[in-house]
C-alpha cells in the first residue's frame, strides 16, 4: 500500500487556467496525483470499507484529522480535538423473525415472515412489539397546504396503521416531492396513526424491484443517541413500519372499494392522486430486536476567516467518510471472492476533494473572508446520521452557518463538462455555483434523475432542515456522464459493490478539476459581501428558515 503524498503547496497561486472542451486541464494547485493518493489510502483493503464504528473507519478518521493538522487548520471537534464523537445505537433483528399477519374481509388469516414478501422495520426504542390495528389507505400519505395536497382529508387514522404508496405523485417538483416522501412518518404521526406500511407503484417497483429491496433485509438500523439516552426518532409515535410485496398488498386490499390495479393505474398518470379509504382488513405485526451502542467520529476542522467582521460567519464544506464495510459471505462464493466495499468514488473521492480544497484555502495568499468548516461525517450510509448530529450539535451557533456544499460520490469516470447542484433552485447558491464554475467551461445543469430522490439522500439535506442554504454537488450528465452514471448505478454497476475500488478507470485529472470547481464555489461563498440567501416564498426556506432574510427570485 502506497503512502499518500503530503507535500505542501506553499506559494502556489490559484489563477484560473484554460480548460478544454473535454475538461482536460485544471489549476496546477490541485494535484491529480495527490488526489489519487488520498483516494488510494482511504479505499485500501486494510480499511475494510470504512464501515461506521469499525476500526477501518477509525483509521480513516485519524488519517483525515492528521491531514487537517498538517494544513494548520484548527480542531473543531470535542475537547480541542478534530473528532466529534457520535454515539449511535445499532438495532438488529432479534432471534425470532418478524411476522406480518393479515385478516378480515372474509379472508383466511395469512402470515408472512420478514424477508419473504414483507420487510419489517426495526424500532430502536421498543425491542419487542406486537401490534394489531385496522388499516386505512391514505394514497401517497402526503399532506402539504402549499402544494394543495392532503391525502388524509376526511380520513380517521387515529390508533390505526396507514397504508401508503411508495414515492410521490408524478408531476411534483422533484426536490419538494423527495422531501414530502421522506417525511411520511411524521405526517402519519401528526394525524394520530401508530404505524405505516407501504406498497409499490408501477414506477417504484420498476425503479427498485423487490429482489433489490430484499438485499437489505437483514441490515441493522442505526440512530444517533440523544441526551435522554434514547435513539433519536423524528416520529416516535409511529411504532412499527413495514414494506409489502405483491401478495401481501393484494391481501390487505381484499374487499376494498377500489382494486390495487386501478389505484396504481391512476398513480402512474401525471398528477394522479389516488384518494384514501378505510380498508376492510386488519394487520398484526410482530417484531423483536436487539440493540448495542457504537461510537464513531465526525472529523471537523476550522479555517478562520481573514475579515474581522465576516470571520464569525461560517461556510461548511462536507463529505462523508464512511462506507458500507464488508459483505457477508454467501454459500457458493468462490474462494478468495472480493467482499470489501472499498468506496473509492463513494466517498473517498469526496473526502479527497475536501482535502484539496482545504489545502488550497489554507495556503492561499489571500485567505477566505469568512471562516470555513470542513466536515468529514460518519454514518451517512446509515441514514445521514453524522451530518444530522453535527447540524443539531454544531461547533458554532447554527445561525452563524451561512451555507453548505456537500461532496458525495463525484463520478470521475469521464471528462465532466457540467455539474448538478441538487438544491440549487431554492437559494442564491444556484447562481453562486453557476458563476463560480463558468470560467472553467463548466455549466450548471438541473436534476437529471428526479425519480431517485437524490435531494434527501445526502448530507446537505440535514443542513437544509436546520435552515441553512445547502447544495449537494455532483458531476453532471453531459459529455458521456449520463451513460457513466447509468452504468455505475445500474444492477451490475460498482455502486455499493466491491467493484468501487482503485481498479476502476478513474480519471484522476477530473478529481483535480472537481476540486478546483469546489474551491471556486467555496471562495465565492466565503468572499461575497452577502451571504447565501433563501429565495422569497421558497418551499424549503419558508419551512425551515421562515424568519431568515430572503432574496427575490430571479
């Protein structure tokens, strides 16, 4: 295993350099070789996939902390260190498999074990559950006055288990819809439900087939632990959740006034919003779980701003350090099968980008005016946990954090000529990003895959929920990007697979260019006279920062 290059870049300027149409050059301050060395260390087999709470992740955290120290950054973790320790609760299935039983409407009672045609969620605060309740179909399970949606209108769900369609209505703005889809449990709780089960739509079953969902059937659940000693849960009154495959979905709709086929056909139309109704069946869900505590650190560093007035405002550059560890062995595996998920692109490449930006910022003759916080988070693969914990327990007052750019899985397999900033339409970060990368010959493109709900699946979303304008930056679909992304995310792609390693044909020069792009964005945020602002009457700005200053929408 080669050691990463740690040579300083003192005295190197950050002047713009010409960029070819194929994106072949980058400012010399950003080193493709150093970028490769960083990824190579973090994606080495010795770190065993950097699973949250594992020795490999601890090594990676110590490595990033040492790089921050080498650059002269200030510790911004616990007790004067670079590490912010996060206590997590791991919840695993118990000895007896969870069970779902459906009865009523003249049906003979039918039962299914977890990981057959049902997937039963784990409750970190209730290790043994046996809940029986009536069922109410609530369409997509979404309620939002702003968008004129209320799937609960006229329905009594108090003390009952709601049945929702997966996803959201076609035709909704993708990022708003992703948020509404991610908060269905909270909405169900607000209406008095005690549980939630979901069923597939035509689109969701195509996007994520049941066989793919079964791949995560036995994975543990994680939550960070609050000061009260409990696993944090935004919807604690939703005591049980489950996802149902076709035989179970058909069973719970027995005797219903509408067939599941008719409901799905309506949901598959643009603007289709199936209306809810009480079902004639009941469901019983039994579940057992075991818990243990795991400690895993965020790595946090601070570069103080140079402006006496603006240095008390902070820009956060984040990227998750964890990955998914080692796959379990399976019967029939050939000897020596590679089971280590190295996470070279997801997300050693994002952390390497962060370190390149930190080096450039720390060595610049003209230091950024605002202070910069560099956050290498833990537990992203477990549910954005490290970023959520940091956003709720920040190193500085949350109101002093003026913006966040998150770096997660830049796909460096082609010469990118555009970037996507998920969340760019909601604040002045959109034009900031666009203007910052334009001198490189790079364009800003809209969300190319809204069906994937990317906006709620990376760490920046946790800053958005605390009222901070934030974007997640990714390489775009132009110039071969679409084919590269489809292959990487496809059924045989390297995403969350041992093939995401150093044997990929990674274009390291694109890593240097991506670092330059993010440095330009960071400097634009840090040096501007005005902080990033939510747009007036923006969906997310109004929900999470109602009293913050707003900018007119262009």
